[in-house]
């Protein structure tokens, strides 16, 4: 194990927001201080978010209100990605039904397309992004247009979104309603697709970015799809057990308690004749289960467990959860 902090391996952090930096309107404890410290290590910072309900400028303003470093251009959103995807497939001036926020409509107009409402006639396309004000009539109008042949883009398909009181339905649940009504599926613009991450890295001039998120199915999968190093934090959606059971494409390179762990050395994971060791912890596969030498509140025990289980299940597209016996 090197004594150097993990962050010294990278030249930029591409951070998710919901569940990593904040939950609802409030900052996650310690997150803002970590983001400020990145400059001390000459590490650039970008924010990559699937939340299309606010403009990048509004997101940056919220971050600054919390005390985090944030310029407008540091924020890359799925609304921008959705608008860009529409522009690739439609002629200039094409009419797009906005099933989402005013911020999403603004991004659509910036790429030379025409945002419309349900009362404006037959649209050429539908773009669907999260907005807490959406209701049944909005989803019905989107369904009518999609069933009628309109090109359909979803900014993201997150099934849940972290809030101060817990987890609430995300854009994926609203997309699922339209999918159920029409039998069709949209093109997805945001995470876990790679372009969002490539755009953010280019803006920062980064050659060695680290993607940090709380969700395996969007943040980690997206970072892996982009060919970047990935880290999952335990301040949002995913947990030790869901991470352990992750399919191969959703497995992170690093397992962190929170953003503060970026400034700690990351222990080496050693494979030794079927036994995996991380720090003082160890793990080995036994049949369909795991024997873990360590306690269930020790993150090194989980790091060892993940390494052992993933080595045993190297290429799987489904979630595989073992029985775990902790002996520490």
C-alpha cells in the first residue's frame, strides 16, 4: 500500500451530485470541504448530473450557495445531452414536445429546435426529463405523441432520486409509464451513456479523470462505458451488499465510504492462493458464499469480499448475491 492519497492518481474528479454532494437541498456532511481541497492537489473538478430539471447555471449557483467551488461550465447535465441527441436526429427547427422542465426546453432551443407544448399540434419528437411538477396529463400527451410516431428521447432513466427525507421516484419511473402505455422505448441521452463523461473530461482538459458516484447503474456503469476509473461512495443509493452483487459492467475500481476517502491512501488488494486480503481483512469464496475475516462495518472487509467474489464471477450480466459469513 502506498501512503499517497488516492486522489494523487488522477488529474480530475467527475462527480455526480444527488447522493454524492447533496441530498435534496442540503450538502452531504463533509462533501463541500472535500471539493474545496481538490485544488490543493491540482485536481480539476467537474459535475456530471442526470438531473434535467435545472439548468447548469442553476445547479452551479446551488453548489456555490452550499460553499462548493462551481462555475457554470463545470456542470454537464443530461438535459444538454438530450438536446444534443435530438439535434443529431432532427432537422433544424423541428418541433419537440417538452415533457420536463423549462431548463430542458431552454437546452432544446439552444440547439436550434423548437420546444412546443401539447396544445401546439403534432410534434416531431418528445424529450422526457425529470421535473417534480409533471402530472398524468403530461405523461398522457407524451404517450399520444410517441404512439403516433414521434422520435422519443429520455434524458435519463434513474428509477429513484435521493432527497432529504429518503428516496423518491426518479425520471425512470415516468419514462416507464410512457413505455408501458406505448410499448416503445426511448433513446437515452444521459448516464450510463459515455458521451456525458467524455464532454466533462474535455472541458477540464483531463487525461486521467476519476468518476465518483453513488449509483452503480448510472454513475459507475457510465464511467466504465467511457473507459474511465470509477469509484462508488456509500452516501446515496447503493450499499455494500448491492455493490458486492453487482454485474461485471457496474463494478467500480474503488469502494469509498464518502468523498473524504479521496484524501486517504487506498489499501492494496492482494490475491493469495484463493484468499483475498485488504488491510487486516480477508475473504475467500466457499461454495455459493463468502467467508470474510473482518467485521461487517469494516470497509476493508467489504473491499476484500468484493475482490474475492468478483474474481470468482468474472463475467456476469446479472446480480449475483452470495451468503456472507463474517468471522472478525
